[in-house]
C-alpha cells in the first residue's frame, strides 16, 4: 500500500486546479483569522501542570539531541540587511554573569547547565508554580524571526531568532486583571556563573515589561538562533527578545516570571536610573547621558564601515508606537 | 653609560612600544582578526596603550631616583613621544573611523560628553609637550621647560578620568590605572614635601 503516490501515478483529473486550491487556502485563512478553527498547535497545548503535581518524575529533553530546530514557521521580516554572521552573533555578547568583556560569555558560558530547566511563575495569575521547560515549549509552533537587535552601547546586529510569541505562553498562566506588569529573572548560580561572584550588577539579573508590551506579538520568547538551540552565551535555554527596546531588556536564561500590579525593578535601572530607564525603547533622539544614540555601528563591518542612523523603536514603530501614544518618550526613556 | 648603549636601549624601547600598533595592523590585515566590532577594538587598544605609556613615562623618574640608574632619564622623551603618537592615533580613529568626520556630532561629543571633553583636553595639553621635546627647545626654554612639562601630570590625570568616565559599569580596569597613577603622583608629592622640609630645616638652624 502506498500512501504517497509517485507523480506518474497521479491522474490529471485528480489534481486540484490551482484556482480551487487557492480558494480553499483563502477560506482557511479567513476561518483562522476569525477564530473559527482552533489551530493544531494551540489544541496540542495541554494544561500546564506544575512539576510537583505531575506523576512522572521523568524529564524529557525539550529539544532534539542534534540541537537543530526543524519545521520552523517563516515570518515576514521587514529587515532588508543580511543577518550578522553566526560567529559574531555568538562571539560578541553582553552577559555579565559570565564576565564583563564581550568575549567572556563565549569562553565561560560552557559551565551553564540548561537541562533540566524550570521556570517558576508567580504573582497575579491563576496558574502559578514551577514548570518544566519542555512543558512550557510543547505545543507552541516555533517561528524563525529575523529581527534587528540594538544594544544600548550603540552597536547593532541582525539575528534570525527562533521562538514563539511570549503572549501565547503568558495567556496559559491566566493572568488576573491585577497583572499590569511582568518581571523576569535570570538564573543566579555562582557555581555555573563566575560573574555573579562580583557585584557589578544586582543579582539575579531582572527585567520587566508592561503587560501590553509582554503580550505584543513582536515580543518573542526565544529558544534558538540560526535554526539551532541557543548557545549558552546567547541566553540558553530560554530568553526574551523585545526587538524595539535596547538589548539589555531582552533578558537571558529565564528562571522566574512574576505578574505584578506595579512597575517591577530592573537591574540596569537599579544600577543607574539616569542612564537606563524602565522603558528603554530604542530612540535616536534621546541620548544616553554619556553617548549619542542617533547612530549605531552594525557588527561585522570592516574598519571603514560607516555608522548608520538609528531608527525610532528600532524600525518597529509601525507595530509598537500605539503602545506609547500617551507617553512622553523623552521623559519616560 | 655610553651613548651607543643608550641608543641601543632607546631602539629597543621604540620597537617594544610599536608592538601594539603593529599587532593591530597585522590583525586588520587578516592575521587574526579584530572581532565583531573592529573600529571599537582599534579605538580601545590605542587608548589603553596610550594610558600604559603615560604611566610608564611617569615611572621613569621614581625608578631613576630609587635605583640610581641616571641613564633611565634618557628614555623619557622616547616614551613620552610614543605615548603622544598613540593618543593622536586614538583620537584620529575616533574622528575618522568611528565618527566618519561627522563634525556636528563630534562637536556635541566634545562639548557635552564629559569623558570626551576630558580626553580632548588631555590631548591638547600634550601638544606643547611634544612640540618642545627637542634638545634645542629645552635649551631655549631653560628653567621654564621643566615647569611647562609638569603639564604631563594633568594630562595623565585627565586621561585616566577619561577612561574611568567612559566605563559602562565595570570600573575595575580604570580603578587599577587610577591607583597606579595616584602612587606615581604620591611619590612626587612626597619628594616635594621632603625637600621643602629640608629647606625649612636648613633655614631654622
């Protein structure tokens, strides 16, 4: 029995005319958009059960052993430039838990243990507890999204991230009406992270978003880059990517998520509130007190490459500007 | 100490001081590489070498006094001029490679960003020192030459402050440079206090 017919076995009469095929797709799209059909990936999402309420203690591997992430949904990117090389994306990082130089994380982050990994969810939500990474990821369709990434230090890169919208996960915890902000925490383990022995920042590293920012479809809960699982130095196994904000908002190696009714503390803001605001939206008109944010240096260029102008909201103004219509961006930086 | 020996030592010092520059040039031309952000790598390497050289220049006098090796003074000019060269290359890298001669933004940087202001003043202070580094200028200026060249202390202080104020949050390197500079300046203050005391004692007796 052959389930898949070879091309010569298919009669011409069996082939769906292209116009019909297109009509069907259109119908499907419309139905999907109207919410008439539950997509396979959403129905596959089981209720999230905290680890301590699960019967089996066995922990599955969240990703294929090869580290390759396959069957990625494509996503229409508005980035025209080529992605930054894998070498630069994974060799030039700010991840102070592994040292303060740009090359420290790539040399030191091999000590990070990313399995088994758990995320504790707490605060203003109905479903709280400690969840297994594999349970969190299961059922979500991974997408490849090419985003611009702009560091507060005025350099930038373009990265093909792999992940899914953070909002899709947060909804599963059923945040209450009191959940106005979300705070995130990075792992804080001196045995795995040599950098946290020095009080450069307040550990654990913490970041926060308004609930609207967290639910925005551009906010990506990221598990990979360049079609493979995140290298440790890029924030494995689970990090945030908020493409319209300075890079430090995109917290790495997340172990805790807290729904809050007030604005959460964030590590860089605690270190220097004048230089690093809570919002930290990319804004070429609002200088960092010590350097201009009007232009940026694109990584991977030659020594003769010129700086390029920085865009408001890092080029994502069309999608996110509506979040800030009542906010003065010069005072709420 | 023969002239030939001093010439030989100077040549060695010159070569040693050129290593960071030659290393950068080699990396820029494919021997190794300058990493993901080559302009910043060049900028920081030249800046760091400038700081190293200004501190090494300032170590000569204490070293001479403590060891009695008078010929060490002969290296001061070589070191000082090399330091000045690195400072100029550092500034040129910033103006040309980093900012691409964007004069408006350079003007804003120099006037509004304290660490750049301090670095710029430090560079300006070193210009008259480099210009009066010749034997003939030294003869012409006489006693005023030594007074003028005390500007190196101010240039060094501003240079280290420039380094400290540009650090994002990890200030361990700038602190190390600050401590070394304070020790070198402290040595001079101590010597000066002692000599004043000696003069005073002589006056009292």
